[in-house]
C-alpha cells in the first residue's frame, strides 16, 4: 500500500509540475486582474495611451530576427496590437506563432513622419526578407503598441 501511495504522490507531483511548466513566463510577473479586449484598445486608442494594460490574443507574428516584438490578434474580431519589448529584456520565442499569449505593459502612441515611416517599413521588410517599395508608405503615420513589461505564452 505504501508503495502505491508513494507512486501516486510522485505521479501527481510530476503531473502538476508538467502542467505548470507548460506556460512560458517572460519578463515581469503580470499584475493586472482585468484584461482589455484588443478590439476595444484599438478602437479607442487615445483613451488608453500612457496606461498599463493587459491583452490576450493569438500570436500571429514574431520578430524573426531578435524576438523583440510580436503581434497579438483577437481571433473573433481580427483586431491586432503589436507587443514591443526592449532588446535583451524579453525575447519572444519564434515558435510562439499560433499560440495564445497574454501581455502586459504601457500602451504607447508613436507619431512618425513619412520618412520615419518609410525607414520603419524598410526595416520590417528586411526582417521578414521581403522586397520593399517606399511608395507604398503613406505618411505621416501614428502607431499604437504595448510596451511590454511581461508576458505569458500559453500552451
């Protein structure tokens, strides 16, 4: 009986550890209890600029070079938000695409002149190995993103 009890306890411990280890926690722990839907965030962005927000969505893209950003998309509405981090603070795993993630950080607004928007688009095209045509960029451009302090990639 003791042997079975010991085996059962060992199995439960290993199972619990495996389940807990499935989610990948990155950066600072998440502290906000209520998530802001991505569709709400992006439909009224000025309302959220400068505030700490938490969002959840499907990872549809990860920076292929450094893992310094990822795109989270609300699959129900198609609304998407870029989750940006400072290089070397957090690295989003490149195999996160297709998984669900939760990210938390400050919602920011960036205004780019046309020239800045062209350079940013050129940089992103280089990262993705795509051809770039500057005439496709209309400017100036205002972008919104979450400057993340922490994230969890869910399994």
